[in-house]
C-alpha cells in the first residue's frame, strides 16, 4: 500500500510539473553539457582589417607568454608597480600576460606572413599560430613568404613544426641581413656564455628546412623584403630588427616587431628597456624614434606583443604616449 501511495504521489507530482512546464514557456536552466563546454573555449585567435581596398591584414594569436616585471630594466623615478596598477594589468605568480602576435598581409595576390610565433620554443601556452591560420580560412600551404622582424624564438620558431619540418611548405623564409648574420653565426654563438646560446640554436633550427630547400634569403637594410612592403630600420632590441611598412590607399600600417613589450610602462616611459634588448641604449632610441614617427605619420600599428589583436594607433599623452586599440568592426 505504501508503495502504491508513493507511486500516486509521484504521478501527481509529474502532472503538476507538466502543467507547470506548459504554463511557463520560458524554460530556465536549459544549458546542455555542450553549451557548458563551449563556455570554456575561446574564439579562434584571428582578426582582420582592410587597408584601403587592395590590402588586407590579418592578426593571428600565437598565445600568451608570461613575463616577470624583472625583465624591465629599472629607471630612476619610474615605478613599475604603480604604472601596471594604473592600467589594471594583473601581475600573477608567472608574471604579466604578454601576447605573441603575427600578421598576414594579403596584397597583389601574395600572402606574406610577418613573424611566425614561437611553436614549441617558449612553452605550452604558445604555438597556436597555424591552427588560427587554419581557422581563419587561409591555407598555410598558400603562404608565399615568412618575413621576420627579427630572429628571436617568439618570432622565428613558428616557421617550423615541432618535428622541425617547415610549417609553411611553399614559403620563402626572409630575414633582415644584420639579424641573420648575428643569430645564424656559429662564431658569435660560441663567443657568448652557454646560457645565452638557446636563441642562436632556435634561430638556426627555424631556418634549417627553408635553407635545405633553397628557400631562405636575407635583404639589406632599407631594401623591401618583398614587393609592396618597405622595411624600416629598428635595430637595438636585436641587431637587425626591422619594421615593415605597408601602404593601403587611405591607410598606412607599420608592423613594428618588439618596439614595446609592456604597454603599461613603455608608452608612458619609452626610456625603459628590457633585459632581452641586445643594445638597450639603441633599443630606447629606436622606440622613441618609432613612436614619434607613427604619431606624426598617423600610421596604424601592428605590434607583436601588445594585447591581441595588437592593432591600433598611438597618440601623445603628456610627455609620453598612449595606445588606442582598434575597434572591432567589419573588414571593409
Ligand atoms: Zn618578441
């Protein structure tokens, strides 16, 4: 009897529930396991912008690298902690989240990738470039050239897969001559302490399959690496660091490499260098010159280490500068 009573009670409860559902067309709590899983996956890391009607630039996200605030060389009177706090930049145990971006230029029927991310050279958080290129609808096999701003691992390593094969099977690898002469030199690599040799090894490994296939070349300071893209000398952070200027009708874009590592600190204080600077003094001079040039020339900027997509404008702000990121919008 007791069981029968329970069953009747259950049936009544079900009926009540059914009535409740029928009388309440707005169903609360319909999230499925699939919806829940989707909430934990980021959108693909690419962003497009047109330069005039003939050139398109696509920013690609390779992932984040975490930099300790100790990579910033101290300057008297500049308080890094308060500058980071003023921009609400979280400083975690791992350091400050710093974006690694690369840029694809589509013009005259050519695909030129500027910088290539880090592949497996800088840990597991990086190395997403190729999957983001795929997600954007571009076939990596169609990329004609990989042009690097400089040969540090977070710019050059992504030209190869983790097994050492070329990530861009039909591309040339093109580097500024002064940078290639430095980072690909065995003599220089052997002249530095063992602890500093990893960047040399990474650069040599990145170009290896391209060299073997006869598809590696360099260009002299001031020369265009490929038709339609001008080079801009940015030596300092690396011996031959180079920015790339692209004319797109009403807009001009400078893909500037590593002019800024910490947006919260170095726009306001361009005099702050970083420990990775090959020549900190000329890195500071380059930063000051480039910041002035992009403001006076009203250039758009695409920046390897500014928050993704790293595209925006620079404006003056007091004695320093301020970054104005691009607003999300249609390509054209
Ligand atoms: Zn870098």
